C-alpha cells in the first residue's frame, strides 16, 4: 500500500506547477490586472466572471461560490480525484520523483495514479486505431471517409481511426504495453463475458473524444458492416474519465476559435463537426449521444466568456419532427446563456456533412449564416399547436407565446417581436403588449441576499461549538483598511521591510475575521517561503471556515496597472495601516494621561507625554512617505 507523500515533495510539486497553465485547460482566463486573471467559474453556473487566479501566490478563488485553494485543490475538485492521486498526476506533469513516509511506496514511474493510467491507455488506443486505418483491413473505413470527401489529412487532423474486426486486437496490444486486465476493465474500451474481457469496438470507424485539454477520454464508433448487430453509433460507456453529459466532441480543436469569435456551433454528429471545420466553421462541436444540457452549457459559457459582452450559440437541427423537438429542448436551456441563441434548420433534412458533400463548403457556411433566433423558432413551433382560426385558439397561443417574447434578453428588439406575434396571431397589438408586459413583470424576481463567504454558515450549523466569522463590513473605513493590508501581506510579502514586518506583527486588527488571519500570518512565519507556500501556510493556520477567505484575500486584484504602481500601492497601504495603529495607540495614551495625577507621578506623566510626541513624529514621517 502506498505511504503518505512527504511534505517537502508536496511543496515542491506545488511550487513547480504553474497554476494558471493548469487552469487554462479548463477555464478561459483573461487579464484582470498585474499578475491577476479571471474567468467563469468551473464549479458553479454564473453569468459574469468571478473566478480569479493569482499565479504568483499559487491560488484561485471564486467570489461567487467561495471555492478556493491551490493547484492541487483545483484539480481535486474538477477531476474528483484523491489528494494523493492529484499530487502524483502533477508530479508526473512537472517531472518530480515523489518519496513516501514510513518506507511506503507510490506508483511506479509508469503508474502515476489510476486516472493517468486510464489516460495512457486511451492515448495508446487512439494511436493503435489511427495506425489501423492505414492498413488494407480498413478498406471499408477508408471508403466511408472517401465517399464523404474526407481525405487522409482530414482523418489525421481529427484523429480518426479504425477498430479491426476480431475480438482482441486492441486487447493484445495494450497487454503488450504492460496494462493489466483489471486496469483495462475501467477504461470502457472493453466488454466482459464469460471468458474475460474483449474489444468493445470491432470493425468500426473510430473517433477519439477529447476533453478541453486535448486528452483522449473516450471513443465514438460508427458501424461499417451489415452483419454488425450493434447500433449505428456506439460510444464509450460512463467511466471515471468519460461523462457524456459533460463532453463536447471537437471542443479541443474548436476552443480557441470559439474564444476568438465568441461563437459556438452545435451540430449532431462527428462527421458534421468535421464537415463544418473543413468548411471554415471552426467553432463546431457535437454532443456525444445525449441532448445538449446543463453541463454542456457550463463548458460553452466558459469558452464564450458568457459575461454579457456578446457571443452567440447556433444549434443546427434537421427540419423534421425530431429536429424540431431537439430545437425546443435546446430552447428550454436558453435562459442559462447570456449569449444570443440561434437555430439553423436545413429544410431538406441535410446535415452539414451532406451539404458539404453535395454542394460544397459554401453550403455549410450558408446554413450557419441563415440562423434565426431560437426564440422565434420556439414561438412559431408553439403556434402550430393551436387552431388560430378560433378565438380560443388565439388566446391560448398568446398565453404560451407571451412568456417567450418577455424572455427576450435584448429589450430593444422585444417590442418588434411583440408586433410580429400580434401579426402571426391576428390579434390587437394592445392585447399582446399587455400579455407580454405581465410576463416581464413576473420574470423580475428579487435578488436574494449574498451569503457569507465560503460555507461558514453551514459549518456553523453543523458544528455549533466552532467560532462563527461574519464578513467584515466593507463600508467601515477601519475594516476596509485592515482587509487591504492583509491583501498586500498575502500577495506581496517581499515588499515589506523588516521594520514594517515587526510593525505589522504588533498591529491590532478589530474585525474578528481579520484578526484571525493576522494571527495566522504571525504563526506561519515568512522566512524562506515561496509565495504559494506562504499562502498555503496561512490557509492551514486559520480556522476551517476562513480558509476560503484567505484565498479570496490572496487573489483579489490589487488596484495597480504597472509594477511601479504596485510597489507604491503596497507601501502606501502598509503605511496607512501603521498610521491607523498609531492613532489607536495615541488614543490609549491620551486616556491613560487623563487618568493620571501629574503631581503624584510626575515621571510617569512626562514619560507618556514623550511617548505621545514620538507617536506623533512617527505619524508625520509616515505621512511624508
């Protein structure tokens, strides 16, 4: 059994891993100031970026949901792995050999955690399938691609391969690469019968399904032979790596173009993605055997930077009943986007692959250009369910359609569609406006109060004995000054002189949460620590409910656009903190002076006066700085 990883190795992994580089594989980040980055949180659905990363201090924090921590915590949360597996994964990434306590051993060099082994098996399998596509045995697969105008270069670009006929071609290959059957059962690439495991994909064209980082996590397979009794398309089943509701085929190839153009095109199949990309629509992706749902939206919104500044999602569906049903399902999720949603329907039922093959790449581009707002499609589809030749039918249709018009996010075009609806229904404009207006008012829900940071409220309910830390009031000048000073100390500790450090240690913080972090700073010490070690040490010293708050302080962007401005800001904040402390001390000394009898204790009276003078001189010196 593996022993505990040594603390110094964990620290080394943390220090040598670029947290921004890791998070970039999951979140589209943009600059938020000197050394600060932000994007849409991957842990909750949000409309504006509240997820911040500070590479210098090795921390992330979401100001929306409170999730926070270092690079290890991020990967643990997003991959649902154990602490040890995550450290081993990162160690392999940066080339660090881990050591274990009590003579224990970790995975061998070729075994860097179960997840990594699964990824390795998928990578080797993809290479195997791609090699097989070039062999004479793959003639049926080659013909399938050729008939759809996909040449060898296109197949290579998308990683298309071929699973040979037979029961154990891939199985033998992976066994020969050192994989055990117990490992291979977890990949989803094999089925299991009375005689053991065997290849799941046989005699099929293969598409690798990859995550945002480009790692292959599953496969989609298309039937080629008439005697194949399986479904037309067969995908990897749910595994530790592959969750079909959280995967978009082609997203690894499309993510940069999606971010650049602020457009996402959703098509229905693997060949449709290929056809779109080869026709100049490099933003196309497809779901993998499931409807476009909430988890897909989270991926899309992060890539689109769906923060209210534009962007569009285009769904392509066939013009038949099934296509219309799929479009209406997509509309049900429409309000989870800020980006405008559209639908592009091909009346003849041709998909992008068919269009490219029959009429060329221009036809694919024309299909996408012909998009119309999804709400318009939903309104017209709904009207078909009512008899508009009767008063009752028109009234019922208005009741269904008015909320759709009210839900149009662009208030400038909402009145225009209200007029369109009146025309489609043949009803008085005033009646339609009244119904739409009532729906708009119903949609305006009051905002709930912001919760305290992190999960402190829940923690307090579950553990009544634990101290409860309320969020310090940002409107209070003293509280605001304390917070700004802690932000500087956590993010820029190297800017403090030894004299400033001593003064900081001696300072008193009034807000309980700030005082607890101040105590943790003193307990953690800072000699010789890297920025990431420094923040992590403080996180470990504070009470559990405040760990998210420490991450928040560590990633809050400091208001400076240049390095020089940052240095000036840090020095100014620390000096203002010290000036505040001097003001507190002067008040105490003045109170003590007023309580004294000058004649009864003349030496003490003079001493306090001297101390007051020294404090005033120190305050003036700080002002001059």
